[in-house]
C-alpha cells in the first residue's frame, strides 16, 4: 500500500472520529477525569512558596539563630526561677508563665527574643516576594496563566504567614516542653491558654513585618533595596524610636509645680506616641497575657488604687486589657496589605519583566 493511500485512510479515520464526536452532547465529550475537582491556582502557589521557603538556606540560618536564642532564654529563665524558689522571693503562682518572662540577667527573656528576632523572620520571607519574580522574568509568565493578581499576592502572604505560625508555635511548645522537663511543674489550663494567646499575638506581630516587607518588594525593583529598607525600619522602631520619645518626654515634661491633670495629660500623650511603634504594642499585649499581675497599662491615681484587691487578673480581663493593642497590630497589618494590593494591581507587569 502506497504512502498516499495511508495518508488518505488516516484522514478518513480522523474525519469519522470527528463526526462521531460532534454528535455527542457536551457532557459526553468531557474526559473521564473531569469529575475530579482540580486544586485552585491559589493553593498551588501557596504550596510551592511554602516548600521553597522550607528548602531555602536563608530560612534555615534564621531558624537556627532564633532557636539557639530561645534555648538560651530558657536556660536563663530556669536559673532565675530556681534561684527565686530557693530564696523564697518569687511568686509560685503562675510559675510556668515565668519560663517566658523571667531571666537571671545574663540573657534576655523569650518574649524579648521574639520581639527583636521575630521581625527579621518576616522581613527575610517577604523582602523579595515580588521583585525577585519580576527580575527573573517569571512574573509575566505567571500572570499570563489563568491566575488572578490578587490570588498571587495573597498566596505569597499566606504561605509565609503559615510558615511563621508553624515556627512560632513550635518554639513556644518547645519552651513549654523544656520547662516541664526542667522544673517539673505542670501548667494549668489557664496558663496554657495564655501561652497560646501570646503565640497568636506574636504571629500577628511578625505578620505585620511580613506585610511591610512585601510592600517594599512591590515598591522597589531591587531586592537589596527592599531588604535594607525593611531592616532600617526594624532598627528604627526597635532602637531609635524609644530614644526619640525619651528626648520629647524630657523636652515637654511638666514642672514640679504642675497640677496632677497636667502630669496625667503629659503621660498619656507620651504613651500615645509610644504606641505608634509596633514593638511597643507587642510588649504591652504580651505583658498583660503572660503577667496576670499587670492590672493596668496606664497611670493609676490614688482613688483607683485604694480598695483594690491585690490579686491576678482572670484570663478574660487580661484579654480585654490587651485587646486594643491586638486591634492596633491587626489594623497596621491590614493597612500594609491594602497598600501592597493597590500598588500591585496598578503596576504594569509586562513592561518591567
């Protein structure tokens, strides 16, 4: 049989198959696998970003530093608790919470380490979230697929936030486990709830810095510029902002002959300026959750102190006391994400790829 005859037979066979397929309904033309629900592009991007972060050396080095710092804070806390118990100077109520707040002076507490090193994790995970994709030319290819822009930016944030949640809760439970093994004192259900709430507040706090770093990665084309900008903001709010507020406090402090109302107004004004800093909001929220003896975050007059019962606050009262700080952190995170979303949706991707 000649090649021309084979070609004609093949075309005739394709024509018969096409004619039979055209007689079928659209439901009959669907493949057998169409009944399976395919995963959405959003979760595919989340899984890929989560895996890329886990396998990166950057994340491994940061986690190693934070883990070593937390183990050192556990040692300092155990030493302080044992010394306090022997001298009978420490409060044995809520003893398990002192694993997170106590220190013998050689190393900072676990809360302090999270407050200083937690933002570094958020900045490291988000400073090149968008500009690296743009510089490698993969952003235009990704956006040419049936993927929405909001799914892309939201998946970047979700994957990093899930990883931050896993890391912080793992470190928190590590402190609880080592504390239980070391001091042999089991936590009460209220103490466990306070630790879990503290870890949730820490996730929100680190999530703010993650959102800020993603915003910088959208705003700046180079990853080095966005990383330096994020670190500069972290150093400013962690170190220099309190110094600036201290100078303003000294310059505007009322005289010794001022009235009580003037002193209270000045104190409240300085407190409001301090609460602009996310680190200060985080410290206030964690101090009320991990220290039940804290009954107020502002000044107390003599009339308010007289008749008060010296007892720790219940869990719900501590939550209500720290609720404004948590709302402030959530609001700052949402504002950063909203600005990032607006900038990314308005950017021209093809011209910058």
